[in-house]
């Protein structure tokens, strides 16, 4: 990787962390410059504006990270148990900072989807990709599932419930509440089976 590529990657990593900690609007380019130890010119060489940087963080950091995390539990032999194991492990491994900061994608969606059309479209695209991963997993085991399930609606319901649990956890700073909602979600997911 060239120095320029390494600098760009470092900017993305630091910006992703800052956006997660503070939100997009409150993220300071000067803080990113200081943390990366680069000049304003070096930042603008890679990203012409803060919004362009935000789009790149979303597309190159958050979306691949998020989809990769979901890919593993959905590709196991039993994606129903894979999802429940994944969600349950999330409740056990969630750190206090994650309880307070919430999910970076969910945060960005709440903050920017109604403010910027570019973010809204990127968020929608990522949500559709995630939903398709869930639909594909459910279709693969459709013979083991109840009849007349609308897999797309099931996928969106699972993700919406997780996002809601994350928001509740963040606003209440209560990890136990998150765990309780996820336990209920797993009851729903397991009930998809015949």
C-alpha cells in the first residue's frame, strides 16, 4: 500500500471512530487532522468535503463491516440458530461504550437520513443488501420454516427490532434492557421454524 493509500485509510479509520463517538455533524475535521497528524491539504487531497468523507466512511468502513458481521451467522447450516447465537453473543460481548454510543450505522441513519439525500440512499442500499442476506438464508432453509412467511418482511423486522433495541440501550444506558429485547427477538426467530 502506498503512503497516499495508507493516509487515506488512516483518515477513514479515524473518521469512522469520530463519527461513531460524536455523530456526523459534531465530528470535527480538525480533530481528525490532529489524530491523523496530517495537514488540511492532505485531507482535502483525498476528500473534497466533510460530506464526501462521510460517504466514504459509510461505504468503505461501516457497510462492509456491518455486512461481514451478519454474513457469518447467516451462512451456517441452520441460519435460525446462527442468528440467535449471533444476537445473543452481541448482548454478552457489548461493552459499556457500545451501550452508550450505540450502533454506528443506526446512529448515522437516525442523524442523517432525513438531512442528506446522499446518506439516505446509501443507508437504504445497505439495508437492502442486509435484507437480501437474510432472505437468501431463509430461502435456503424454507422447507424447515412455516408456510406463507414473507421473508423480506421477516428480514426487515429482525433488523428493525435490533435497531430499536440498540436505540433503547443507548438512550437508557441499560444493557439489561437490550438483552431482554434480544431474548424476545430470538423467541420470534426460532418460532419461524415449523
